[in-house]
């Protein structure tokens, strides 16, 4: 059970006691005219004890300094006492966090929205040292002529030597004019990029740069068709075609070996697919296959994971497990066996995460040619995977010939502890004798989208691998700069990178200095605030002290950079401390005050004796007057209650009844307020006379003379320059004759209008109620605009007095708008009609533009709203054959409308079509809707 809360009750009780004490002291001062030191100490609450332990700063105690700062372990959302982490965060992003871990750690690329596909391809190309050397060797003049090539060289240079952990790819992407928000296919991007780079590099005079794309990535194939009858190859079989990647099927296939067998498999052509042999001069059976003629240094395998669905015309991703070796022997795959070893090492795996073909995320796992370590490139984030393409955390083992139980993991755990959808799959080498030799480990992935293999370099001693460059510092020789991995950076790119690194290092240093200054300033300020507040309390009455504005003290204690000391807000016009400002000041010791005044200047200085005696005497007089006024007002309220209850019989002056009711509800105040003005404002007419009581809001009551004099005195006190707001109306005052005549005329006019409305409602009972009118054939009716009828119905049923704006228009003008000026024929479509229980009814009276009314209604409307009976649009419903249709107006087509006939209509009526004949003419056919033909 919780303890009952008494804090607020005790606080209210102490406040009442303090108010009573203050009032007694002020009354004494008013009577005696003397102010003692004890009076000042009590009125200014100097004798109150120093507060300790308040949750919030106490306004009623100038010796309370609680709540100005948080507890030792506390903090605030803003200002000096924020958490240090929030203050550091407000300084902005820390550029030091973007510092590359080491010179040997690759840098990432920023994702501009949906550019992960481009980032992955660019990282694969950059990590290829031969390609990087070729790009760096392009002449500056060629770079200036080709912006794409220039931006690629700059991007590679930053990836190569920048101190930042990730590089902004925006300039390169912008040069290619790619949409940052649209996901593209990485394979298509690589193909287009190769084509563009070939054209740009062809202008270079440096041989290794001019053909770097072709030298590294281009191979050749031929499509061979062989006649089964004569054994000759087709003429096209001798033609070789270039390729930059080998596109392999993965649907229904489990390994790279199976996909290569499928790619190079022989297709038999027979039946409808027979081949026309030029030698045999006839269509014959034949075989067709792809032959690998030459292989590039970098062999790219594009895995066709997107399957096109004919039914839905969409793509679906194939997420089956696919295995591929770490080493690949391609010598036996060539059409003509090579005498040189063609062993390729896995160098990169491009991965597409996600199940959808048109979305997802691209990352790349790439092997460093220098160290042999694998890295995961996920846009800005680059992670070390160790010596395994999917991380050291995944199960890895060398495949051996005697293994019989292959293990495939659905997912692997990378070095960062997250599942990457790829894993090692140790597979026994059941095809050791096949043309594809896969030595070492075999890996599996459900998301691998592109595989890159680099041709292995053979040293003279027969060891694997290419030359490994050790670490070295940057050295400038001539126009080239040699970096740690042995790749030279041209001087024009080196200077740019040097400037970027210098700017970045400067930004880091400036941030560090700014952070240190900010934290040092905050530490010093906090120590200052704690020190001053610890010295602020005044422990005895005799000690000297100074008054300080509480508002300024709060700002000083809570702001990192406090303002100049300002006590003007707590001064009266005498330059002293008035009694009314006691709740807005604090009493500080002389030592603490001098520290603040000397450091923050400002002022003015308000010492112990700077209380305002003149204001104190005025307050004492006001309190006594307020007591008298409060007593008088209480007595007047009792009289006013009697007036409202009708118990007062000696009333001599008029006041507004509404004003008096509000005056009684108000609290008993110490002095008049703005609301006490204007007791007769609502009963005074514009002519300055008494408003007739029939007018709106002009109800009045008679009050006794002493109550009226009290009201008048308060009103004049509040608004002395506005005597009209408190006009005097004795009981014998006459009402304004002009206002009385105006009200009589309005009342008479209102009576006439009400009588006219009542008569129209009686004349058109069904139309006024919105009911349908039963119709008969061969009877004369009239047509009126539905909008006009709606306005008329609102007008005659409205109860508002301001009705003039709601009156409908005169009939003649409305009817003329329905006719064309040239032929005077009807322009609008007649309404739809339904047949039910032996009578015709207008089908959609609320939606049709015209409404059918009776002849009697039309005549009455003409009398009431200025219409000409002969000018009306008459209508007759007849049963006629389709051949009797009359013509329309000019070129206007005949308007055909539906007529819903129920099963009660006899066969004779069904055989004839009901027709609405209008005058002026516009015939409308009503018949059955032929659902099968969609016509009438």
C-alpha cells in the first residue's frame, strides 16, 4: 500500500499562512506608515532557511538553489548538462571514423541509393592489378578527352591511395548518367562498361592501356554445325566470335562442371530443325556445338539465375545450391588441346542477395592478389574474410578423392557473425580423370551470380602464384609514384590524391581540436557552476548579500555560453527591488555575487538594502483598498443574484441581462477587470437610445441604484475615455423609435414570407416533400430543371430569416436556357421513366437533369415565380412503334433512354415502344436493353 501524498496539501496550507502574514504586515504598514527591518525580512522572505533537497527550484524561497543543476549522475536533454555523447554528436559526424584501417585494407564505395550493382563490379575490376595498372597508364590528354575514363582513373586512384575507408562514387556514376534510384543488373552493367572502355582506351598510345580490356577479358568461341551425311562443317563454323563472359545455365545443374558440360554439349538437329547442307544441297540431320578457341587471362562465368516465366512474363530467381572449385583446369576444354597449363584460380564471387529478380542487393567477395586474403565488399563496408571466400567461420576442408559423403550447408556464418547464404561444400573428386580438373576445395552458394577466375602465373621454379610485392612507403620517381603493392600512380593522379588526403587529415585534426575545446569548455563551466552554487547560500541575516535575477541565474547555470548578467527584469521604475519580484530573485552571498559580476559584467548591482520602500507603501495601500473592494463586490453579488431571481422590486436602471449573468459568475476580484466594462453595451442601439427588447440579444433587467452606481464606477475606471460603453438608461427610458419601426417592418416582411412559403408548400405538396409523381400515358406534363427544384425546395423549407440569397431564379430565364437559340428545340435529355403497377414513374428523379411535374404544378409555378405558361416544355408519354420517331435539334443525335418494364406489362404493351414526346421537340425512345448486342 502506497503512502498517502501530503506534500501538496502542506504546501497549500503554508502558502495560505504566508499570504495571511504578508497581508497583516502590509495593513500595519498602511496604518502606521513605518517599515521595520523585521517587516522587510519577512516580506522579502530573507529569513527563510537555505533549501536542501527540493526536486524543483522553489519560487517562494530566495535562498533555494535546488534544481538549477541536475544531480551528480543526472543529465538534461539540452544545454550544459547534456550527456557527453549527445554533446559530441551535436558537433557533427566524426571524420576520423572514416579513416582506413591500414594501407593494406581495401576501401569501400558509397551506395547512392541503388548503385550496389555498380560498386560490386568496380571493386572486382579494381582488385585486378593488371587492369588497374592499365588504367593508371593512360595518358592525361586521353583522360581529359574521355570523362568516363577520367573519372574511373580518379576513382581507382582514391581506392588505391586514399586515407578514407570508403570513396564517393557519385562523380563516376553521374558521368555515366545512371539513375541512382533504379536497380540494374550487374552483368548488363559490366558488358556496357567494357564496351565503353574499349572505345575510350582505343585512343591511347600506350599499348598495355589501349587493349587492356581485350587482353584480360576477351576470349573467342565458334558455333560449329557438322553435317551427319558428308561430315563437313558449315562455312560459319570457321568464324570466331569474341566473348567477355561465359553464360552458364544453373537450372537443374549442381556444379560448375555440369554447367560447362551443358554449355559445350552437342545438339542434334533433325526433323523440323534439319540443317541445309551446301555440299549435299539438301536438308540433312546435323550436330551443332560451341567450341572454345581461346581463353582470356580473366575468365568470367555468368550464372543464369534468372528464369523467364512465359505465363507471367516475369523473371524468377533460381536459388538452388551451386558448387564451384577453387582451382579450375581448362586445358581439356579447348577445341584444340593446349600444350600449356591453363589452371585458373578463383579470384572473385559476385553475390546477389534476395529472392526477387528485380530487387535485392549485390556484394562481392574478392581475393587480394598480394596477400591471398579474401575481402567482402558491401558498398561502404569492407570485411576481412581470411583465406576463405566465405569467411574463416564457415566449415572448410580440402576435397579428397576418398570422401564419400559430401556435406552442403544451406548457409554459412561469415566473420561478422551474419549469415551470407554461401558456404563451403566439400565434394569428392569423382571426375578426377575428366577434362576439368578441380583441385583443392570446392565451394557452394545459393546466391553466387558471377564467378571470376584468374589464370595462374607459373614461376620459373614451378611454384604457384605471381610475384608478391612487399610493403613499402610511397616514393616519387619522375612522373610516377610507387606505392606499397608495387603499382605506380601517375604524378597527376598522385598530386590529386595527396591534396585529398591532406584535406581529409586537416578535417580530422580540426574535428579533434574542436571536440577537445568543446569538452574542455563544458568541464570548466560545470566546475564553475558547482563552485559558485556551493558558495551562493547566505547563512545569516547579518551577512552582506546581493539580489540576482532567477531567470538569468537559470540561463547561466544551464547554458554553455551564458549571457551578460542582467538584473533589469527584477527592477521597478525606481531602480530597486519591488515586493512583486520576490518570486523572481535569488539571494546570493557577496563572494558568489562578486565572481559573477566580475566575469559576466552587466548589472545593475542590487545589494541587501536595495528594496523599494515607495513600492512597498503603494502595495500596502493597494492591499487595503482591495480588501474594501472585495467586500463591496461580495455585497453587490448578493443583490445581483436577487435581480436575476426576480426578487428585486426597487429596480431603477436597466442593464443587459446577458452581461449581468456573466458578471455574477466571475470570481471575486481585488479590483475591476476588463470584463466589468459595458453593462449597457448590448442594450444600446446605434442611435444611442435604448434598444427595443424584441431585438436579438437585447434582453434587459432593472437593478437598484446602488448596484448600478457600483457597475458605473467600475466601467468608468476601466475605460474612462469611452462613456458610450456605459450609457445610463433609467427605468422610464423610451425605446428607440427608429429601431422599433425597423423591427416592425422586418417582422411584417417575415410574416409575409412565411405565409408565401406555406402556400407554396400546400400547392406543391409532393414536390415539396421530394416524392415521385405517378404518371400516365397520353397526359400532358411539364419538365423543369432538377437543380432549380432543389433550390426551391430548400427555400420554402428553410427557417432562417436571412433567406434572400437562397431564393431560386425566375422561371422564364431558366426555361430559355434549356432551348437552343437557333431552332428553339430542347437541349437536355428527358428523364428516365419506369413502369410499375400500372403507372409510369420517373426512374431517377435525384440524378436526372430534368424533373417531370404536373400541368397544375406548372401553372402555379408560373404565377409564383414569373413564368409564361406558353413558354414551358411540355411532355406526353405515348406508346408508339419505332418508325414514329420524330427528329432532333440540328445535327443532335436522338437521345435513346432505357425504360425498365416489369413482368406485369402485357404482350401488347411490350410490342410497342413508349415514347416521351416533348414540345419543343426532342424525342426519346424507351425500350428494352439488348444485353447481347449492347444496343437498344
